[in-house]
C-alpha cells in the first residue's frame, strides 16, 4: 500500500517538476509547480509529518505560489511566450544536470547500507506515540530550537521590509 | 515500508530538474520557481530522515527551510518587479546592468 502510494506520488512529482521547467507559459509553469508541491505534501503525509505537510500546502501553495502568480500577472505575459524559451547554453546545462544527477544517485546508492534498517539500533526518543505530530514539532520549536526560531522570525521581518522597499515607485 | 534510498534518489532527481531549470530557462520567474523546487527536494530528504530515525528534529528543519523559501520568494519577486519597472524585461540575457 505504502509502496504503491510512493510510486504514484513519485511519478506525479517528477512529471510535474519536468513540466514546470519546460512549460512555455509562466502561468502554466506556476500551476505545474503547485501540482508538484501538492504531491510533495502527499509525501510528507506519507512520512507521518502531518504538520510539515499542512505547512507546505498553506505556505507554499496558499502563499508563495499566489505571490508568484500575482507577479506573473504584473509583468506582461504576452511578450514572454513569443521569445526563445531556453538560453543558448541549454545543451551544456542539460548534460551538466544529468551528470550531477548520476553522481548524486551513485553516491546515495554507494552509501545505502549506512541508512539501511539494521544500522540504527536505537531510535531516538519518539514522542509521537504520546502526543500529536504538531505538538511534538511545536514543543521542539519552543525548546531546543528556540534561537533558530527567533532568528527565522527576524529573517521574515527583514524580507518583508525588503520587499516593501524594493517595490517602491522611485527605486 | 519504502526504503529511504528511494526517497533520497527521488529527491536527487527533483533537485537535478531544478538545477537544469535554473541553467536553461531565460525567464527570471521560472528560474525562481526552479529554485523553489530545489529547496523542496531538500525538505523531502529532511522529512524522510526524520521518519527513518524517528527524530522530529528533521521536521523542524523542514519548517525552517520553508521559512527561508518564503523570505527568498518575497525578496526575489520584489527584485523582479523593480527590475521590470526599470528595464521592461524579465529575460536574464537582457539583464546585464553589472557588465563593465
């Protein structure tokens, strides 16, 4: 059951990712990316990370992608489609991408026995059995990872101010 | 039970698709979307290891990555709007203000 779901979601993710990169129209590209992100959220639910899956849908699909679509509408879409889609270096880039992919897959397969089932003898403290996933992640965010959490909030504030300043009229 | 290697290979493939997108496309918006794809493939790794090691810390880091992605998208799109207002283009080949 889990394996079937994995392969269905994996096929969807890879197909939508390729379509995102190859689509001529940026609006189509954004819609394909939304589909890819939704299949990624499916993986998070499959891996019992319900909180991250929900955040993925809310923040990515509901926030970031709507922002992308707004910007695509703001800059004119008309003259984008008539132009050449790919840059002149696309052949080199494709070869480099395939080489990178093969290298990474090679190293993952080489190191596969490190992650295999019997190497991790003692699982870390598993709180999920007592509480929900959201509660566990929230507890960690406010205890162990309190400082990174605060830094992330400052980062968001900086990004918000930067976006406001950058989009001013006279810049 | 799906082996973690499957997740790692899948995330590698999606990351490479993102790399190819960044290198080949000429539209800045689609390049930004490819970067989002790459960030997301890293999230898949983090959550897969979190499930494998039964340690929720990986999910916390995935949340941080999503935060950084949101900040990056906001600033990047702000830059694109400022650029389009000044140069009337979103084509990376025509954006060469820094060329000496």
